[in-house]
C-alpha cells in the first residue's frame, strides 16, 4: 500500500477506535493494537508504540472536557497514579523480555476480560457501612453533579483498589493500552466509586500512566512517527467526539456493541498468538 | 461544584480554589494536546507531500534510527527540518503534557498546604522523569 492510502485508512480506523473508546470509558488503545496488527499487518512492537502515544492523546484530550463537568476526582486519581506509574514502568521493561506471541495471548485475554467486565451488571446496593478510614484520611470522599443535583459519595477498600491499579499499570506498559477496563474495575467495583466518576477519573489517569512507559518505548525505538501520526490524530478527534456524547447518551446499548467488537478481536489475538503468528 | 446546585450560593474558599485548579489543569491538558497535534500535522504535511506514493510496510520491526530515540536527537533533527523528526517532536510534546500536569499539581497542592498530596504527586513525578531520562541514560 502507498503512504497516502495507508495513512488515510489508518486515520479512519483510529477515529472509530477513539470514538468508541471514549464512549465506553474503555479507551481506544484496547482495540488499536488488534486493529493495527490484524488489519494493517503492523509489527506488534510498532503497534504497541503507536497505541500508547494515542492513549496519551485520548486521555489528555478528554480529561480536559471531563474536568469541566466536575466528574473527575483529582485526589483519587493522583494517589492511584503512584500504583499505575510504577506498574507501567515494570510493564514497559517486560515488553522487551516477553516473546511477541505471549504478549498477543495476554492481549487476547485482556480483551475478553474487558468485554466481560463491561457486560456484567452489578446491582447497585446502597452501602450502609462507613467509608474506608484510609479514604477519609486521604480526603477521597467527594461529590459530583448528577441529574438531580449534587450527589455525594464515599470511597471503600483503598488497598484493594491500589493493588489492582498496580496491575492495570503493568498491563498498560506491557501492551501499550490505557487499561481503562481494569482501572474502572478498581474504582467502580472495589472502591465503590460511582460509575461516571470512575470512568472519567480513569480517563484522567491513563495519560500519566502511559507517559510512564512512553519514555522506555521511545528509547527502544517502538514509536514510529509516520505510523503514530494518523493513529494519534484519528484517536484524538474520535475521542473528543465520543466525550461530547457521553453525558447525554445511555451507555448500555453502546457498551453491548463495543463488547462484541472486543470479543471478536480478543479471539483473533488469542488464535494468532497461540499459532505463533506474531 | 456547589455553584451548579445553586448559582447564588457563595463558594467556600477551598471549593473556589479547587475549581480554579481544575480549570487550569483542563486548559493545560488541552493546550498541550493542541500544540502537539499542530506540530504533528505540520510534520505530516511535509511527510505526505514528499513521497505520497512510496510503498510502506510495518510488517517487520527494525527499530527507529538513533535521532528519533532521544529527546536531544529528536529536537535537533526536527529543527533541521526533517519531516519524520517534526512528527516525532509533536509526539514528544504529547508525552510531556501529562508530565507538565503532574508538575502543576505539585504546586497546586503546595499552595493548598496539602503536604500529603504534595508527596504523592512528587512520587509520581519521580517515576515519570525516571522513565523519560533514566531509560535514555541506559540506552
């Protein structure tokens, strides 16, 4: 394929990835690497590099919009970033040590798990217990604007959330993804933070997490400017469009569509990884 | 924050301050991404204009040349007018954006006298700077 056609097709594909990623809070990166490797026949390491750079663009671009809405919790984000950045550093170092086929298999599992998480509906039981004393000490309990006005919330199980965040960071560094699904699991499921606050704070954290492994990637030559350019510009514009829709639409049907896409890509990554096609 | 609930309700100092911080971070992130995108697009125009019909393939990993792998090399070759280096400079600005945000947060928490969060933020900043410069030293 020639430069012009390749760049244009990649830009369109990335635009869709960014749009869906922002809408679901799962990030565009989770579909970018399979998109690049399966459909554009890009080497896994170049794909991971381009994906990671785009993840920073998505996170920073949409965090700006979310912050103005008042959904993000900066304190929760900053505290948990200690875990995600340390994990990201570890993950980025592991990328050079782990064979490509193993990375592909891990990627497939992460995709299937992301889809499973996004489909699982958790009954929102009202928790009567007192918030985690650690959360109170770290000033994490806060409020966010809801349809009915300002809604306050408490934060639970901080150590469990911190632990999952380290794992999310390691996966982010290993696979060049934002690990949005795992970050949302840590906040939404473990720490019982309201879904909208979880997804937006997750988006906010992803950029800092990705920056922690980007330096390692750059020095290893994983980041190719001509490949990352259309991917980054596409994902950025797509995610900005997706962010605008998030506040208005119900996420239910969209998450279903996105989950199906993720499952298909996950199965493909698993098959190719097991078959040693990377 | 409170003002969304009742516009006439006077904000407390802390709430007003936090809202200012959030607005500034939002502008910082947006500005950084916008600047990065403009530089990447400038490089892209040069790159696509120079050889639009050349064959391209990323099937095999070769790694990037030395001048695209370090901050110093990227800046120098970008100012020499190389299209790929200009795009890489834009990507470098993008990587720098979250780092700038963390640096800003250090000062924001310091002004608020929130020593605990100043320390948390400095830890995060340390990890980020180690990644960007520590790995270059090794490489």
